[in-house]
């Protein structure tokens, strides 16, 4: 992929991987889709290849991302869903023209409209967010326990007790912090 840009965090829940393209929202935020090209890269990785992307379309994508984040956060803490964010999600869902198609291997693939435009891809992401927030999918919406993150994520673990949006980043950092704190409490403890 392109060098010099923050890496993507990959997950298996499309809408939540999308909100994860902005991480550390409560700390030093990391924008993982800083340019239109980078959004194209992200869409390719997630099976939504588009022909091109303009700055205006990137703005549209980020608006959808923050709307999903706000709505999923409200749903996770059982707050009323924010009306303006809902409108954005619904508009994007209504305006995308993509079809689910079945491959000979029995896999579901998204076929974007004839122009393969960003709006079609955003429609798929918006619909994915709707199915999660509406509670149609097997899992639980939760907020990351890291105070600098607080990302909304979809917990599909058996016990539904996942605490972090991402084990490799937030989970690891938290574990390391606890380890250091414990060592401070017991001076002289071996490495
Ligand atoms: Zn997190």
C-alpha cells in the first residue's frame, strides 16, 4: 500500500472498521483516510473498489463516518439517537446503488452501480451500520475502555465482554499500562 500514511485497522464488521479510520478520538486523533486516494485504498481492502474519489466525496465519507460513530455511541449507552446523524446515515443508505451478488464459491460480494462511485460504497457502509444499530446482528455495541479512544465497536465475542475496540492497539496499551503500574506498586520486583 502507499507509504507514509497511517495503517488501516482491519476488522470483520464493515461499518465499525470504517469508524475506526479515525482513532484515538479522545487523545491525539489519528486520521487514517487523510486523502481521497487513501479512502480509495480503504474501500479496495474492504471489497468496495471505486473508480475514483474527489475531495467532496471524501468529505461525504467522513461525514458518514462521524454520523455512524455518534449514532453507534448513543446506541451503546442507550441514549436517544442523534437526529442529524441519523439523517446522514439514512441519506447515504438511500442514495447508494449497490447490489449483493453471489459468487460461484458461495460468497457474498458487493457490486457497485455502473459508475462504481464512492456514493455507492458509502450506501453499503450505511446499510451495514443500520443493521448493527437496529440490533439485527448477533453481537453487542460497546465503547472502548481506553480513555483516549472510546470508539464504538461491535462485540461478537461469545461472552460479550470485550473491552477494547482493538486488541492489538488499545487492548495492548492498556495491558502494558497496568503492568507498569503494578511494577511501581511493588518496588524491587524482578523484570
Ligand atoms: Zn479503542
